[in-house]
C-alpha cells in the first residue's frame, strides 16, 4: 500500500505531542507537533468545505513558515496535487510553468495574489482562490484567521499507485524548467532514505535552507528551524542570522547549497566561531570543492559529518559521500582533472553508465553500457526515481529508458561520469556542457579543476564556441577571479594558460577570458549557467577579431 507522508506525520505528531515542531527564526514563533497537526487538520477541513477535492492541482505560493508546512500537510491530507515553483526563476519562466500545469486552486500570500491578478490569463484555469495573509478584504479573508483551530481529526487521503502528491519544477539550468511528477510513493521513499541513511530522527533539530525539507524533518519527528533568509537567493544569506539561529536553537542538522556554506564558513572563520551543536551538514546542488569541505569541517565539532548527496529534482537522493573519504581518498585526483567523486549508490539504487546519445533511447541495450573507468551518460534506477514530466511527453521520452523486459526503467540524469573499481560514481559535468572538438571531448568539471587550482581564481567555466562551417567547437576557458584580486587580467590569464598547457586534460585549450561575476542557477546559486557564458564569450571574441 502506498503511503501518504501525512499519515506518517500524523503518527509522529501523536507520539511527539507537546514537543516543538517548527520555529520561525525571523519571528521567534513556534508550534508544537500537536498544534501543527491540529492546524493542518483545520486547513484541510476548510479546503474541503470550500470545494477542494482529490485530484485538484493546487498552486501553492506561500513563503517558508509554519503555515507553509501546515498547508502542505493539509493538502496531502485532502489528496490534491501541490504545484511548487521557484519564484526566483523569473516571471516569464514562472508564467510558462503555471500555464503548462493549469492549476485549479490557488493558495498564496498577498504579493502572489496580486501577481495572479496582474497576469489573469495565465491563471484562468483557477476556480477556487485562497489568500494566506491580510489584504484588507481585497482578495477575500485571510485563511489563517478563519480556520477552526480545534478541528476534528481529518481523515488522510489514501493514495493509489499513480496518485500525484506534487509537481515540482526543475531550475531550468540547462533548458526550460520542467514539471516533475511526484507520486506519493516518491516522497515515502525519500523519507525512508533520509531516515535510514542519514540517521535523522526525533532527537535532531534541523535548519533546512530548502523549505520542502522541513516536511521530511517533521515526518521524522525532528524540530525544524526555518532560517531567516530568502531561499531563492542562498548566496545572499546573512551569515550572522543563519548562525544565530543555529546557536540559539542548538541546531544539530542542516541541508543547504554550497553557496550558503561558502558564505557561512568564511564568516565563522573570520569571527572565530565554532558551530558546536551541528553534528551533520548536507551540501547539494553543485559539486562541492575540497577547499569548502575543509573550511566547513574547521567550524564544526571534530566528530561532525559532512555529506555531499548527488541527485536531481527527478531523482533524489541517489548517491552520497562523506567529506572524510573525499578529502582523504579522492580529492587529490579531482584536482588533477579526473572529475568529482560523488560516492556510492544508496541502498536500493542502481547506477549504470551508457554511451552518450543525443536522442531518445527507448530500451537499454547491453552493448551501450560502458565498463568501469569509461566516461558516458549517468543512468539511475530506484524507488526515488520519478516516472515522468507533467504534460511533456517529448522530454519524458528523452529522459526515461526501459529495461528490455519492460518492467523497470532508468532515468537519464543529463550528466556525464563513470564508475570506478570500488563502485563509486564520478561526475564529469553536464552532458549538454561537454565541448566536442576536432581532437576529442572536453568535460567541464575535469577541465575546470585544473584552472581552479590557481589561488586567484574563484571559479572557472569551460564553454564551446561554434566554428563556422564545422560541427566541432572551439574551447574557451572563462575565469572569475576572487573578489579581492586587484592584479592585471593579462597576468592572470597568462598564469592560467600555463596551468592548462601543463596538463594533458586541458592542453588543447588556448583561448581564455575573464568574467567578473558568473550567472548561476536560482535554486542553489551554485550551478554555473554556461549557456549564458557561451553567448557572452562569443560576443567578446567577435569584438577582438
């Protein structure tokens, strides 16, 4: 029987009762598990009473808060499909995504409700509206004020195998954002991995920088501290506020982008702060440099663990590795251009490497599978792997590959990499970002590692510029200096050129540029938008010819 994680939360709330479930760092407001469960029942009853029913698609546009968590559990209890879209993706992408899924119910803060009123055509599929916040009657009552705070226990919807819990959109870092269909079984499997592999339970206090992860913490009986930050701009986090809530509430566990921990760790070192309560840190969303792992390790207790899970919106988590093994066993090879080792598959997850193919692949052919050590496309199979995209059959066919028996399928991660002799997965870069030249194929993560060794290089990006009359690309290496760099760009590029010439991984790269501030993805602020940099690089090179 497929589990609805709202059922799991109900059981946990019954056991935890008066224990604090959620704390809002910004307001200091807190709610117990009993209050969180009762409030979610109140929301569920109110929504059902207003005509919301199983199968409805609900556009949820509420900021990270106790109400966001209450509403999400309420919607799971009713049995609707929740639509979650990063508002930071820009209004054009946001409107395109909303049109693509055609929501029938809207729940949002006043700012989001005003946005919907401006773009009425995009929201024309909405039949029921709710506002979570005070608009002085302009958009109806504030639902926080009208729900029954002491409702009867609401019967949790029992989902079938194909019932959708949510549609969660990708960041669109390598193309238009896609709506990923999350059945209830996916959330249940993810919850199981987080509980069993990372050991998260009722004794932990979580500070999740990605709002949805608070749902898992609540379902595992852990208290969640909602940090005082804009989750759409993790690189702009105020480190003092982030650290203050960790210390004030004795946070033991935190998941966030490398961009957050880059800012927080630098601040801690500068101010001589040690985060004594933290026992686990998870960093995901982009490759995590060894230097950052060293820095974060230096601000945590000696026995703390740092994990770098690997996955995607379509499949998470699937592979993981702990910082000690990275720094002791694989980071030296990463620095030499081998790729980034992301670890071993989690229990119940299968990984294979397939010959790179640009088109759809209906059935996995044994002849296309690559041996240990050979770079190809990364494929994953397991119970946390989603089946399809919403209203996007073309992308679904491109991303899913069936086994010959037709009973199971693999997801194409869109990444390149290889498996080593120990069964560990190495990541070499996005498939779309590789640069195919007349001499062979260059992989971004491998090449950039050589240049990132320069002490004045904050990060780098390999891009390919189209040669006229040829399918081959010319490689261009773009560097972003550290903010403190005040030297000559010419001198820096000359030193970068010496590094690349000395390595067989990058020897054929002879064109270099400096960019002051790389464009990055909106969810983690860590994935480099190489597509944008390629356009910029082509323009720069045209100016010099």
